[in-house]
C-alpha cells in the first residue's frame, strides 16, 4: 500500500477516522459508502435520532436521467454518473427499478414551443434517446391524460425507485464494511490542526477529512467549522399527495410538466409500491425543520392532478406529506473543497439528490486526493423488497402473517426492520423501512397492533407519553 | 381441489351472522379473517349497547364479538384468522395470504363482509404538521382496549356521527377528558339522545367549526379551528380523534372484476346481495357507510339465505334489471339493481340524503313513483319499499328527493 493511501479500518489507530461525513441523508449515505469501499475508515454523524430524517425523507422517488439539468454543470454530471451506478449496483443490493420512462407534457402552446429547446438540452446532456411526440401520440401512450395536451416528448431512461431503500442500502453497505454511524450526534463545532477534532453531542470525534452533507443545515455546519459559510440555505417546501393503489393504473409513464427556472413542476407518477404520487409544490420558507401541510394548497394540488388525469376524481387520497429541499441563494449545487482545511462541502442539493447521490459520492471521492485502497471483497447487504414488481414477503412462508393490511407488511418484515445493521429507531424510520401505516387506512386497522409490537423497541416510541394535559389558557383568542 | 360451499371474507357481525345462518341452511362454510381474532369492529367498542336483538341482552362490543364468534364455531363454521384475502377472481377464486405464504381457495360462492373504515386525516386534507396523537376512532379504541394505552389526555373529537360518541366513551374508559367536540355543520349529526352524553360529561360541542391544521412536533400541541365566518383560532390540545366519514373497505372490489358503485363506495348489488358476478355476494357495511352492528347482523343472516337459494338455483336471473341511481338530494341507494318480478319485491331500498332535507322520494320510472314524505339529515337511515316499484320496470331510473319546505 502506498504510504499516503487510505488505510483500511483494521489498520486505523483507535478513535481516529479518515473521514467524518456530517449528515445521514441520501447524499451522506452515498458518500459514506464510497469512501468505505475505497478503504477509508468512516464515521457518519447525524444529529437526528434516525437516518434520512431531513430533506431525504420526502421526495418524488424518481431516478432522473438528467435530461433537463443545466448543461455542463456538476449536477448534470452527477446525475448521469449516479444514474449509471444505481443501475450497476441495484440488483446486488436488492433495490427496485421501475423503468417506465417519462413523458414531458406541454399543456399550452407556449409550453409546446419550448419542447424543442428541452430536447436539445437533453441531447447536450448526453440523453440521446428522447423521442418527440405529437399530442395524439402522447395520448395514445397515456389515454387517461386530460384535455389540453399540446405536445410531448418521451424520456425512456427516467425511472421509479424506492427513495428510502436506496440510501438505507448505501449506508448499510458502509456499516457492514466497517463504517460507524453516530445518531443524535449534532456537530457543535470543531478545530483543524492537521486532523479535525469535532465537538459533537455524542462526544469528540477525530477525523482526517470532514465532508459536510448536512443538507438543510449545511450552512450552519460550515459556519461552525470554518467560521463563515459560503452559501446560505433557503428552504423550499414541497407538498405531495399520494393516491391509493387503484389509481396507479391511470399513468404508465412519469408525467412531467415543462419545467420552469424555479422548479421541475408538478409531477404525476406511480411509486415503486404501486401508488400514484402528485407533487411537489415549491414554496420558499424560513423554517428548516417543519414542513407544514396546507389544506388549500393540497386541494389545489388535487385540482391540478385531476386536470392531468381526470379519472383521479374517483380515487382516494391515502397520504399527504411535505418535505423541505435545501436550496440556496444560487441555483446550482454548492460543492467545494477546502484542501488546506481538509474540508469538502456538499451543499445546496436542492433537488435531484436521490438521482445524483452516487455520482456526487464519486465526485467528492475524487476531490480527496488520496489514492484508493479499495476493500478487496466488500460485503453487499440485500435490502428487503417492498416494491410491487417483485415477490413480497407475504407471499413466502413463515412471514408471521400480515400486520399492516393496506401495504401488506408482515410481522417478519417489521421484526427485521427493528434489527440488523441499521435498525429503525423511530416510528417514521420503521415506516420508511417497511411502509407500515402508509396505505389507505393510515393506521386505522394496524395502529394498535404496531404500538404493541414496537413497545420498548424504538429509541423514540411510536406514541408520546402524554405529560401534562394542555392548558386551555394556552388558547389564542 | 373442491372448496367449501361458501367462503365469507371478514368475521365481523355481518360475516359471522351469515356464517351461522349458512350453516343452518346446511352449507359448508369457511370464514376468512385477516386479524388475529374474529369479531370485527365490536372487538374494540368496549361499551354497550350491543346484542339486544341478537342475544336478547345488552352487551359490550367485545362480549358481543366473542359471543358471535363462538356461535359461528358452534354452528360448525370454520374460522381462519390471520388470513388475508388479497384478490378475488372469477370462478370464484380467492388468493390468500397468511403465515404460510400465498394460497388460494375455490369456493362455490363468496360473501364479502369486509366492513368500513373512517376517513383519514390525509383524505380530509387537514393541514399542519404530522405529530403523534392524530388518529381515527378505530385506532384509539384498539390502543385503549387491545393495548391498554393512553395516547393523549385532552384531545379534540372531530365529528358528531354516532361513532364520535363511542369515541367519548372510550376516552372516558381510559381517563381521557376531551376538550371539545368539533362539528363543521350547524347541527349534531347523530340522533338524540347521543348529544346528551357530552353535556353530561361537560364536553362542549363547537358547531360550525372546522379543523384546518394540526400543530406540534413530537406530539400534537394545538389545533387551528375555523368558524363559519372564516375566522381562525388556535386551541391547545394534545390529540385529535377523527371520527366517522365512514367508507366501505372495498379494496378487494376495486381491484377485482366486480362493479363498484361510486356513490356508496361499495360493490353494486341486487336485492339478493349479488354483485355483478352472481357467484359473489356482499353484506354488511362494505355495502355502504354506515349501519349498526345489529343491522349488519340481520343483513348477513338474510344474505346467507340468498346464498343458499342461489346454490339451489332458486334466485331470479340477474338480468334484466332495473338500475337505480341516486340523484338530487340522495347520496346513495342500495341495492342498486332490482331483478325479478312481483314475487321478488320483499324488503326495501336503503337511502341517505346528502344534506338536511325535507321532501318525498320520487323514482323516475315510467310511470314515476312517489314515496312517503320525510325530513332527514345525512347519515340517518331512510328506506323505500321495493314493492312500490313498478314490477315490469327495467333500464335505469333515478331516485331523487322532491323538496318540500313545508315538511321541515
């Protein structure tokens, strides 16, 4: 091994890591995996009690091709590389892929006039297989589309994935191959004296390199470590609707609108679990932790969804959710290495993070100019399949019976999610790992059984222990 | 593999009573229940009154559920708990899931009795954050009566259908004191004397008030309410019980070859309980939102008789039929198809109004038929005698309310 190569975990002196990744979102998980597989001793520091608890808990679950990314940017390259690596590794990790393709649909003549430019952008982004379609051809592919289609093109490579099993798999592979994860570990500060000495709420951490993948708090972390931040997070909220599985037959492709400067717009697409998803909105806000739902906005989303697919009016909305994207004051990703401080910021991954994560991890690895000493025979975890496109656990013997009926989640799946290298620590974490209570009844049938099944087994219990009764004096007039 | 004469999907009041009756008709019966125990919703409605007509005494829900399940077993029905029907196919053929994995069953007849559930927070598009402490009555009752938990201390009860008062009884049992009942309409939905209960317990009912947002991070800490005048106020509370807004748990119908009635949200049936596949019947609250356990019990028993008649080839042909469509003022009508001649006109149509209404029903057959005048509110039971429908009528006819303000 060359003298300055990344040492393998076994060679590492106790207590020092080669790399500390701050933030266990999809980007942090992918980076942790990349460095671990390249032989580094890695620790992931997450301030929440559970992984994927920030921007990564809510997105549209699409594996993009990058056809509409700004040409020549890191974002475009990272999506391209990330998409390719996902296809390469997904089977070994047990990750789903619904290769349905997308239709970009213009709903006005003005939008239709912009389609040729978008096709040219796709070609410039090396997405050569886009197919321009007339309105009639688009309707032939998607007969449920509402009136007003003015033109479209098809992007065959756009696909649907499970937005949580993918990052869980990246992190689980890192952990299986020697990385450490510290939860409830907020980075309060740190100093660099050749090595980083980080002060966290779980004690001190010593590391050679710090990668800031702190998402919605990326600028705060940069400020704490470097004294000032080169970027400022401007959270952008997205609200979503999820329709019942009966609605999934209404759209075969991912239905994308013609994007604007600000947002990719309202997407209608199936999910890997066989539902139909509509969203997101794009709403600027100050708050970095709470993504509040708004009834009127959701009703507007429903109206938009019914304009795109009129038959949706006869289908049930089974879930509503909102997420925050870590946008910044600039449009692009904010990735920057500060070699003299052994620091790399991966900020402003405001969208497309799920598609770009593996590509960003490759890029960040290249920014750290140590030669790799890859693990000779890395271990590959296999994640339980939750997608409707492959065999589910309920179809196999010994599953313990179905507990969550709407999503057909078995007792064995729940038990598995509470154990293993990356066990669920919160109820939200259990939902992301198994889909319990995420179906049409939202816990009407299985809520009580789950409270029993998870009692004493989650770091943050499913039900809060009620403290003092609320005081009516706290009411607003 | 030859299956049983009858497979019943769902072991609630309708399914179990159908099982008992079907055994009395000499049929070989399997009841398939996805929960670990038979009994359905009454299992966690730990208060009276259940069972007065069925067993001649007032019982709590769990006692009634146990009694029904025991009676079905004594009658010789096989109850398979922990087994889910995941699909219904023509044949009929049922695709099953259990601890043993996937399986199947090919009975001669199927009776769907999968019941109802309440409308969720998501389907109501209620804004705000997503803390713990927001649930339907069914979840609350399961937590309190099956798990011995107390998920909050001072919740708001949203809605005033009968089930909202059941939620109050559950709260009382657990030492939970609701802050208030919240009703978007101008009046309490459930019939008198239900509204006496909150008054006796000192729980205010806020009428003309809608829940628009929920606040709190880990646990609910406030609710944002909006009055009829559009003004909003924030109320401190640690839980939200979303009651009622029942809808049939008809996923099996929606994902099968069976015709669904968008008005009820359940399968379309004729007066013999036959769905659009004459080998598949339905009974109980999967047919419509929503009736009492006692009503479902009697409905299950009746439909079991029709299943037996069907196996003896003694039912009229499913076509031609008169198809009824709920119109102006009616939310739904059940059954949706009427078949056979004069000899097949026992019983009545079930109906509900969409809003507080007074008037008389009019069926637009040739000639049109009018029924007795009434005044009613949503969620309240209404009927129309089948015998009043013209015996020879076929095709499609609306049934609507001819308003009459003088009746209010």
